[in-house]
C-alpha cells in the first residue's frame, strides 16, 4: 500500500484539514465585570491615553461613539474599556497596564469588560437576568442593551471569541454596592463564577479577584459580603480598598477618584501576579504561531501524493507502510498548564499535520504547523483534549506515523 493510498484511507472519513491558528499561549486574557466602579467613573487624564500595544481590549459593547472600537474586535486598551455611555477610567485600565509592565515582554494582555452601573448581581445570573432587567428603569436598560440585552451572555460570547486568540487566565470583579443588604450575595456570586467556568470550559484553578467598595461610602456594608467570598471557593480573593477615602465628588460617595482607580488597578494586578505565580511565565514555542494558508495545506497534500516514489519501508504503530521515509519523530505528549504539549523533531523544515482520535475513532483535535528543522513544541488547547487514551496521526510530506498516547494519568 503506497503512502498516498494509506493517507487517503485514513482521511477517507471526509475530515478537512484545519487552517486555523491555535490560541497563542502567551496572550493572557482576563474577564472583568461588575457595576459602575468596574465601568470606571474617573476622568481620563493625559497620562491615561498612552497605552502599550501589548495591552488590548476586546470590545464587548454594541457599536457606539467610541472611536476605533468595534464589537468583537481587539483594539489597544485606551479608556474607556467598558462602553461609550458614561464609562470612563476604571480599575481594569491600570490592571492591564501593570500586568504588561510586570510580566515578561513576550506576554500580551487582553481584557474583556462588561459592566452596568447600579446593577445587582442578578443581572449576571444566566437563569434570572431577563426578569431582573425588565424591572429596571430606562437608563439602566439602555446600558443593558449595550450588551445585547444580556450582559452575561455577551461576556461569554466575547470570551469564547477571545479563546480563539489566547488563554483566559483570571477574572476581576467589582460589584456589590447595590446588593449590600443581601446576605445571599456571596453564594450568588459563586453561582455566576461556576457558570463562567462551565460555559467556557475552564479549569478548576481560575482566580477570581473581587475588589472592596469604599470603606467610608454609603455602600460600605457591602464589604461584609465581599469579605465572605473566599469562603465560597479556594479561587476567590479580595483586593483591599484600604486608604481609598477621597471618593469622587458626585454626591454619591460610592465611586473612587481617578488616582484611586489607577492605584486599585495596580492592586488587582499585584494580587493576580501573586496568585498565578509561574503560570505567567511565557511558553517557549519554537514553531510558527501561524497556521499555514489553505494553499500551503494543498501544496502539502500534493507532496504526500508524490512521496510514494521514495524507496523505503517502515513499521510504526503496528502498521507497515512501504515507501515511507520517517523524517519526523514525536516525543512524549504531556499536559502542561492550559495545553497539551507534543515535542516534534523534524529532519527538514515543512508542514506537519497532527490529529488526535478517541478510542471510538472520533477526531477531537487537529493542528497544522510549519516547523523548522530540529525539535519544536506543538501545542493543543487542553479544553479540547480531556484525559484519556488517544490515537495520534502525524503526517508530513514524506512521513506518516500513528501512535497510541496515554493521557489518562
């Protein structure tokens, strides 16, 4: 059986070769949600308008008056980051700036901000948000409509889109003023967190950082609830508002000043860095971060067809493949953080296609990479590959390998 016929048999199920790039493990994404203090109420100063391009925002609001920002598109994170209707400078601004400043230069930081002034945690309850939204005054429903009428749904929609580009590392949260008198608030927050983790297929170690409210403000009682959040989950942490007593001069005494928002954002970042530790280290990947174009894939396929003229014979995975020259080898695949890592050694540069199949023959993941000669680490998002036993196929222009891998341990 020639290589071309074997490849044709193996892929005869009609499975197409993917031409999508895998998420960049060095693009760290953070979700931010809450009410007015998360929106940001501080005036934007001249120092706030210059932003490192490594800090990006995925705009979550419907198109508004914010120049250069479109829903579902990444943009440099110049404030406002939540929406165009009243949002100004908030804690997410200097959270992201500090994360960029204090992590390796290979790391990019992206944020998604969904926040509605005055809202209860009920607005982020995926089961009960609609009833809550219908009972609100028109000014709030206008803000809610900036997120398609469902802020939680928009947060998840944008987060899934962001997962195509990077890796969600954590969540920051500022809400509770409206619910200061609700003793069930901590468990309601936990429910929202659990839904986020489930809906995005995240791991069981995603940190959730909640900021305190002003300690001298009219909603200071909310801090009693916030202090109880760590009892809900080992992943819950509180970011202190100690020393923030100036309050924005708006008569409400619930909002921070611009400088306090800057300092608060730094506190969020410092806590996130403390919690994540070496999970913030860049992932070394010598392979190209871009997927080959469709024309490259077609070219690769044609090379496989012509490889039958190469005189050689090999046995791998119990299958004899005449006329194959093995110019590729695969080391031990293992989970590392958010990714399955596979060391691939190439005798010559070229396109390699890797596919994983369950024991029932269902494809669970495929990756195509242009690799240089030598050893590279090919990454597959862990959420696509649960623990278990798999068959792996590795195809290059002159090689075809099948290999059983055990990821159940």
